[in-house]
C-alpha cells in the first residue's frame, strides 16, 4: 500500500469514527487506558439501557400519571411522597454502579437529574406546608369532625373510616385526601364511603395561595420529569441504533436482569 493510499484510508477511518461518535449527542466519549476515546461498548451500553434507563423511564411514567391528577402521594405520617421518589431509588441496589457510570458519562443527563431532585423536594415541602395549614385551620378540623359525626349517624354499621389514624387525628387522614386532590377512593379503603359522601364539603378547603403554590410546584416537577424522560429515550434510541441492541432484554438475557 502506498503512503498516499494509507493516508487516505486513515482519513476515511477517522471520519467514520467521528461520525459514529457524533451520533451520541447525549453520551460522552470515554478515555481509555491507551489514550484513545470511543463510545460505550455493547455490554456497557446494555447495562445502561436495561438497568438504568428503562427503570428510570418506568418510574417517571408512573409519576407522570400521579402528577397529572395532582395526586402528590403525600403521606402525613411520614411527611414524604410515597410514589414520587428520588431517581436513585428506581435503580436496583446491585446496579447502582451502572447508574454512577451512566450519569458520570452523560453530563447532560446528570445535569437534568440534579435539577430535578430539588423540584421534588420543593413539592414535598409544599405538601408539608399545606398539611400545617389545614392542621391549624379550625374551620377545617370542625368540618372534618362534623362530617365524621354525620357519617357515624347515617352509617352506624360501617367500619371506622380513618384507619389506621385514631379519632383525634381523623382530620389528618382527611387532609391527606385534600392535599392529594383525591376525587374518588377505591372500595377496598376504609374511607371509600365516607369520601363519596363528603368529598365536596371537604375539598372546598383546597384553595388559596397555599394550594396554588403547591400545584405550581407539582407542575414544575412534571415538566422536569418529562424533559428528563425524553432525554433518556433519546440516549436509548441512539445506543440501540449504533450498537444494534434491543430496547429491552429478550429471553436469552432476561435471567441476568434484576427483577423489581
């Protein structure tokens, strides 16, 4: 091979390598031990897709369903959002190193994830503030007590609707429904009948600046989640196209993937 031809061949190979790397707008190149750079290999990419991207997208989709209904899944006894969780909690414990590798190798995703967590915490704090507001509101406590007395009179054989809360904390069980904008309670919950009877009386307290601020925080988190989910989908699509890997493991690989 002549020197000119060898040089031309090298230029083509370099151009092809640059083109391949350029497809990974959301994936950084990784410096290898020999000083060269390359996109993730097939096994590493699969680890990212199957143990990081897919669980995160699944979790964010579940959150989207709650957020769309303004159901923050806030629990007064824990002062926590039960089904709107920190991102890391969606990753199986044994796969956390894959999560660390993924965000370290994807600065754009890392930045979006870091921006999302304070929004979640802000929503949690707004829920706490709404709980404190209702706790301190005599009109709300009195209305909850009045509705409970009417319920006991009209449904003397019915089970206690505030389970597991004691009667003196019943207004907090009601506050949870109000804060989470619950429109209907499924029949297997102890307060299903109670809420069907008195929802309109009690939801009238879900108004004012406290709740406007709460709903705005939920909207901001929803936007952040949607942007992150779209970015994760794009990285998955690029990895799949470049390395010819499926978006989910098929039967030959499934046993190696942790089950939730």
